[in-house]
C-alpha cells in the first residue's frame, strides 16, 4: 500500500463514529471498512487485497483509535 493510501485510510477511520467500529466483530469490521473505504476511494483488485490484509493486521489499533474517539460519560476511565 502506498503512503498516500495509508493516510487516506487512517483519515477515513478517524472520521467514522467510534461506536460503529466498536460494535462489530473482527470479520464484520474488516469487511465493512474495506467496502466503505473502497466506495469513497475506488481500489484496484490488488489494492483491495492489500487493504484487507492490512486491516486484518491492525484491528486492535483500529479499535483503539475508535475507542479514543468515542465520547465517555463523566467518571468513565480511559
């Protein structure tokens, strides 16, 4: 994946509501991200394959980013 595509992907992840990302299991999250991202940024077949593998290897980080962007109630601990 190119650095430009990676920047676009992480920008995209940052724009999605954290609760939405946190509500899905790993397989659903991976499929949803690939589909939604490729709707915004059309990908060639090999790029889509690389993105799927990249997301799979970064699911914990994606969930951490989503968790950090989710508003917390007063008194909740990070």
